């Protein structure tokens, strides 16, 4: 065994730091190393003039890592290798905003995705028209396909010949055959979600954070629809992610205890 790495991600202001704190205080048995990822072109910046406490801190170390999306496949392993050199069997919690490329940047031991409670289903799910348009764009454009399915960033000059206009459109029967494949299932699932929610498809546990606003009765609808999506996206021999809708700040919420128990079981597994 080496490092055990738990990846906590989700849209901005969804409650990721809260979940990371619960992992530190109520789930993990030893102080983890904490790593906050932030894209250099994103809106999140490290705090200025605030140093972590020298003593009595619940983490073994804490650092902020700003990354270039097209270099994350090298940057993140290098940062984790440095932690591994200091603490061979350490536990690491990585917190990051919803950037699809991060989910494939490292073979994490666990992935937790945090979703803010929604005002409407349309904030998370594309309409049927939006999904159909996105699917056709993806099938027409290799770069768009890589971005939607694998989170690979677009870059100028990445594809130097745009032959999109010269390609024949796929027939409905060809699209049906493709969507019946495992890759088609994953693509069809992600197409139904707005990009900032694609990471939940790869996650082991999904939390719909009822403490982060939202409209009454929308949470249950999100849970039911996500259950269906994740069931379709999971490989036949793989377990799909578990979804919880609760207020992690309310100790009287029974689903909160179920959520924490699920995290304890997840983080105790050896991979």
C-alpha cells in the first residue's frame, strides 16, 4: 500500500469544504494531508496572509496547488509523489471545483461529489433539446467528444483541420447502436447533465447538500433522476455511486449518519 487519496469535488459553493471537514473530524482515523486544487484560469484563489496553524491542526499538512488544465496529468502526480516521499502510507484529501479533467488525472482511491441543493431540475439537467444538440455536436467533433467524455481541455491548434462540415451526419439507427454500447451509455448519461455535474458519474458517493439552499421537494426529484442515470452508466460488474440527500450540518438528520457511515466503509477499503 502507498498513499490513500480521497477526491472531493463539485460546483462552487456546494459544500465541498464542509464534507472535507467531516472526513477529517468524523470519518478518518488519522490526520490526512489536505490539498486544494485551483485552475490558474479559474476564479478561486488561495487566501493571502493566512498561514495554517503550527500546532493543534487536524491535518498533517495543507497546501494550495494552482494547475494548468493541460498539465494536470503531470502536476498532480508530482504533488502526491512529494507527499508520499514524506509520508509513505499517508492519507490525502484533495478538494477541487467541478473540472471534468481532474477525474482522470489520477487513480483516486475514493471519489466524493458534492451537489448543491437545486432550485429546479433544469439547473442540473439539460433539456431534451439541449441534450440532443449536445449529442450531435459531440458526435460531429472529436475535440468536443474528448471534452464531454474525458474532460480533456480544448486548446488552440489541437486539431488543425476542421472537417466537420464534410462529414455525413449519423443516421438514427447508427446513433442507437452507438448509444447501446458501454461508452454510449456513459456519453448519454453525461449529455443529460450540465458539464459542471459530469464528475458525479465517476464518483463513489454523491451528496446532494440540502444545507446549500435549494427549493422544497426538488432534492427528491434529483435523487430519483440521478439514480436512474447512474444505474445506466455503471458497467455490469461495477457498483454505481451511492446518492444521499441530506443536511450534513444537522446532526439530527438520519440521512447524515447514513452518509457518514457510507464514507467510513468507503475509506476503509483497500484498492
